[in-house]
C-alpha cells in the first residue's frame, strides 16, 4: 500500500525558443534580478548576453554574478547572498547547469536568512529551517541532468570540511523554470554522458527496492530510464540531435522532481556516497556517479537480484541488469573509475566516515533501501570503483 504527499508548485515553459520568454516571466517576479552564471561558457556561447538583454528589455534591472564552478561552495554562496542583499535584488535567476541552479537557490536563502547557508543543511540532526522569506527563483537549465529546475532542493559543498550535502524546502521550488532544449545543443559529449547517467541514478535509487513496489511509480521510473538509455547514445554521438536533447531535458526534470520515488523505498545511498568524492576532490558529480554506479550495484545485488533482473529487462532488454548497465556506460563513453577522476585511494576511509557523519543522523550507518551501509561497506564500494 502506497502513502505519500505530493507538492509541485513550479511553473514550466518547455520547448525550443522558450528562453526568449525569460523577460516576460522575470517581470512577474520583481523589478531587480540577480542573474547567476558559471565561469565562462554561457558568455562564450552568447547565451548570457542573450538572456540579459531579453530580461532588461522587459524593464527588469539585472545584476550579474559570474564564476560559479562545480560543487558550489557555501562560502561563495554566503558572499553572493550578501551582495544580492546590498544590491536590493528581489529575485534570483540561475542560468546554467546544476551547480549554477543550486547556487541560485542557496543565494536565495543567504540573502534573506541569518547565519551561513551551511546552517540550513537538512541531513544533520540539527539545522535551521528555510522560511518563506527566501527570494523567488527562476531557473534556466543549459544542461540536462540534475533536475534542479523542478525541485525544492539545493546541493552545496563546505570548502573547509570537504562535506557536501543538501537543503530541501518547499520554499526552494523555482517559481518559474524555462526548459529550452536548444540551450543544451552545445554541451560536450563527455558532459552529456555524465549528466545523462545522473538522470538514471536519480530514479534508479528509489526503484531498487525488494518486492514489486507501487506499480504506477515503478512503471514511470522504468519509462524515464528507458528513454534516457535510448536517447543518450544519440545525443553523445551527435550533439545537434534535437529530438534526443529534448527527450533528455524533460527526463532530467521528471527524474529529480517530486514524482521521484513516490510510494517507493529503494536503495537511495549512491548520491550520498558520491557527494563525499566530489566534496573532497572537486570532481564532477556525474563523473563520480559513473565511477561508483557499477560497484554500488554489485554490492547491493545479493539483496536485489530479482529487482535488478526486472531493471535489466525493462530498460535494456537483458536479464543481466548490471552487465547491461556496464555495456551502456561504455557505449556512451561514461565508463569511469575513481582513479580516472583523480581520486586518491588513501582517502576511501575518510570519505566513508564523512558519509556516515553527514548522512547518518547520529547513527553508525546510512539507510540503503532494505539494508543499512556501515563504514566498511562504503569503503568496499569505493575500493571496488578503482
């Protein structure tokens, strides 16, 4: 029997050319916006100037902050939050990939709440609550992967402790998200592959549970994974394949939306384990997932043999779910190892300890569906991923 609550207040504009409506949507949120972007790619491709001009032409003042990198840092978010406050910004626009969109949400907190944004991290046993004072957010994704445009979560890193975790609140749902698949056409094959794997991992984690699960959510999850499995190779091979990009863009939004895992109780520990890798070594989140995914699946396979067979059949047409996944990773050029990502093997135990401390809520283990993972379990997963 399934029991859940569902809340999805974001308004979406989806389609080619929809980014041209950014200005009209922005003026519904306020008169002065902070536009957050990455380090250089949006400006280099002309997308930044295009969006700024569009928003300004609607009568909205735009204050710009560029320079958000992978795994956005709490210190930077605090600084930009103070900047937004000084500049009297009324809302935030995130233009970029998952790190930029997450940073925009973090800044919406930092500009309106006391203390550091790190004090609002939900995974710790004690944390401060985000309130309705948070600035409204508009998200414009330029990469199909994290799904931050469709949820109330932001993931940030602490540069002092190397911890990486999340803030989740109903007040962090974007008011408006403009998903223009045309903006993703220039994404490199490597990043396309890594972010595509992230889409699958978002729904694979709650899917991997003992028993049949809530059939409606199971079928939705399988459909999302199958769409990504079919379209990611095409997008990697030909970045201008608009049909593949379009399918990946909406799949990314659905996969990390409130639809994710409704009525399911799967092995949702892969992201937690990866967060410490990117927290310590500043690797791309998608790349870390690619490296860890096969090892994580193998470690859980003893408890989930039937479910992995179902996964393999429904997504890849093979009973060997793990083998089919490994073949697919090779096909899209996403067969990474932690060594490939520049991770120091000596750090495995420290990363495992950090995973338990950040996500264990005072326990000596973290939940992983029908079982719990202890320090040695996580160390073994890391070790196998080299």
